[in-house]
C-alpha cells in the first residue's frame, strides 16, 4: 500500500472508530486532537495518535484524582515487524514474554513486559479471573483508532491442568493461573503490524520518567536485527520410567473394564538437557515454520518457559460466535500419499479410536448446549493432518447466550475427555493419583482474551517446560477399554516428535 493510501486508510479508520459504538466502560479520546509522532530511526509509526506525553499526563491526573493506579493503553500501526526478533529483543526488557500464533489464520501476538497480571488459585479460578478482568478493563483508558482483534488491553497466559494438584515440582515458577497484560504487545494480522503500549500509572509516578522509559523500551523492542539465535544443541534425552508408564496404561484398561471410569488420558515425560540455555525465539520460529495447523505458544514465568505446538483448540469466541474442537484418535502420517491414505482410513474405521473420539464429542456437546444456541456438530469426524500425525476431528459451532463469557465456556469444557477422561471429575482424580508426572500447565487451557471478552484458548499439549539448559517434554494419550500399552507408548512417542525436533533434532 502506498504511503498516501495508507494515510487515507488511517483517516478512514479514525473516522470509523469514532462512529463505532464503544463499550461504556471505556473512555475513548477525541481522535481529532491527535498529532503524529515517530520513533527516531526505528520502525516508522504511520499512525496518528495523541502524543505519548499527553496520554501519560492525562492518566497521571486521573490516578491522582482517584487516588489509585490508572491503566492506560494506546495502539499504533507500525511497519510489518518480525515477531521473533521482537521476542528476542524483549529478553532485554524483562522476564514476562508471551507468544501466540493461531492455528488457522494469519494472527500472531508477541508480548513483552507486564503492565498488570492476574492470578487465581482456587476451585473457582475461572470465575475469579473473570471478575478481576472485569474490574481491570472497566478502569482502563484505551486509545485505539483501529479496533483490531488482539490489540489494546489484552491478557495472555494460561491455567494449570488441575488446580488441586499439590506437588509443584518442576512447575514452581508457574502459578495455578496467570494472565499477563503485556506492557508492549506486537499484533500481526493479515499482513499488518499493530503495536500496543499499556502502562499502569501510579499517583506518585513522574510523567517524564514514564515517557522516557516507554520510548526507550519501544525503540529497543522494534530495533531491527539480523541476529538470529541458534536452535539448541541437545546433550541427552531420557524417557522417564517407560515400563512403569506402560504398566499404568494396562492398569487403567483394567480399571475401565471394572467400570471405575470410561476413559482416562495418561501422559509421560521426556527429560532433555542442552549444551547452552535454550533461546526461545529460535525455537518459536522453527515451530511456526514446521508445525502447520497448530497453535504455537510460549509463556515466560520466573525465568522458565512453557512452550508448545498444539493442534487442539478448546474454545474461541468472537462476537458471541463460538467455535470449539473435538480432537482425539491418532495415527502417524504415511511415508507417501498411498500409505498416508491407508493409515487415515484405518484410523477412521478403528473402533478404539472412534470411541476415544466419541467421548470427547459427547462431553463438548453437552457443555456447549448448556450455554449456547444454534449448536452445529457434524455427525461424523473427518481426518485432521499435522506434520507427522493425523487425528480424528469434529468441529463445533454455536452462538453463545448473552451473559456468558469465553472464560465461562473454558470453565465448563476444561478438561475435555481429550485431556482428562470420562467422567470428568473421576478421571482428573484418577490422573492426580496415578500419573507419574506433575502436569502443571501441561494440558491446561492456554490463550488470550481482549477487552470485549473475545479471544481463544487452546489446550497446552505437545509442550515443554524449559528451565535454562534443561527441559521436560510431555505427551499423553487417551486410554479406553481396548487400549494396548505398547501402541499407546508408540502414539506418545510420535506426539513428542514435533517438540523434540526443534529441541535438538530427532
Ligand atoms: C493428550 C494428548 O493428545 C490428545 C489430543 C489428541 C489426540 C489424543 C489421542 O488420540 O490420544 C489425545 O486425546 C497429547 O498430545 O498430549
Ligand atoms: Mg489416542
């Protein structure tokens, strides 16, 4: 797009945004008084926004008047920016980096720093988090002429699989739930980059100091660099107790036959060590380039990273339109088209895999029907290909009833029988008592939401906890009555491959 056309589009965006009916809880400034500013020598800011000094001054005045901190957020459009270089640069800002790449659209978010953070740790964690979010967004001042998805005040993060899991090792750095509102958020969507700056201003803050810090950190984050970090070099990879794990699968099939439960997902762990501390930006880029149809995510917490490439959406909500995914039942990809087709057909007609899948569809249908109308679920699954394996897949579409939020649906769905089992409560207890590892955030909801409560959560499978020069990789499989421990072991080995391949190669 030419510069003149871009300017015109911006003018139009600004006019449109003034027409848009905005949530009463947000104070949107009159964009007419906006003047342009640029970041010296770095990515040019094409957008007309109020001067940052003015924004901070107003927010500070509010904070002083109210006697409490004021959250303020401003969105700019910038030159298309490489999210991996942004993520790499962000390591110099602080230790709150987050990353998200959608599985199905051109949509990437990379966050740096922390304007605010929400934590909850009770049985009621989703509800409490929603309450904290409602309070926070109601008090925010947002300057957003573009109104694009994933810009402005956005929270990114996740939840542990099981809030009642007591043993924390090796997840000490990851609280039960943590949603971060990044200080700086790069949002790339449909070939455009947006840059959100969000600050929490305290009554005692100094305007000039805050402005200086913001400009300095923006310049650092948007600095162009050809510095490409290397992928890690692996020293060792050790499977933890493979024989014990197979025995636990056998026990689970016996327990299922006895009617204790219908299905349970059992996971196992691979411990890996590296020559040097892992450069997460390099790993993310490799995952984005190699893992089609997958959500690529990373959350940094206390110096550790939780990172993964999961194909499984939990739920997405956009303007009350809900999409969920039933994904369970697995076979490898073939060496050539013929073998691939044969394996897919075998999976499609295999009663054991169909049963694994059916439990998921049944539970998601019930949960979605309780809070939605226009529920559409095809009668039979289709095949869903990933780079190295294929799944049975049934999409779910519905309209969310007014009054329900994305987090309400996360609460109802998590964990689906693709991660927990059937019945839900019994299987989570079974996992807590019988699985050898501590799940922490593995298989928990991971994702984001914005100030309109639009957003998306995936389930954090095919993932790794990275701690300096060490990592734990996780993968699980759905155990039903007819599961064969050896076959389930092979299935988890295939599921570990995408992460293993970017963490030192296969
Ligand atoms: C629990 C995992 O996968 C789930 C998702 C899709 C297919 C699955 C299966 O066929 O067993 C699992 O339910 C994992 O990869 O760690
Ligand atoms: Mg399976």
